[in-house]
């Protein structure tokens, strides 16, 4: 078989393997981000439980979490446009 075709096919195989590695890594990072956000929320709620209006604190945390996740989506869109 033509060596150029073989090289291109090998490059395709390597690229697909690399893409899979990066997708797995991205999933790991996203799970880590969610876990850290959840831990931060839990800590804040525990800290605020005895210090006033818990419902107001929960509303502020929910808003902050929404902003974090909205920022994550736009970052993914930028990455896909760069590729």
C-alpha cells in the first residue's frame, strides 16, 4: 500500500486516540469542578447556618453557581471555535 496513505491513516488513528484522552480528561476536570463548587456551597451554608437569613444565603449561592456554570459553557464554545 502507498506509504503516504499509511502515514495519513496512522496519523488519523493517533489523533482519534488523543481526542479520546482529552475528552476523558475534560470529564474528569468537570467532575472535579462540580465537586469543589458543591464543597464550597456546603461550607458556606454551614458557616451561615447560625448567622442570619439562610434563605438569602442560598439565593446568593445559587446565583453565583449559575454564573460559574454559565461561564463554563462559554469557555467550551470558545474552545470549539478555536479548533
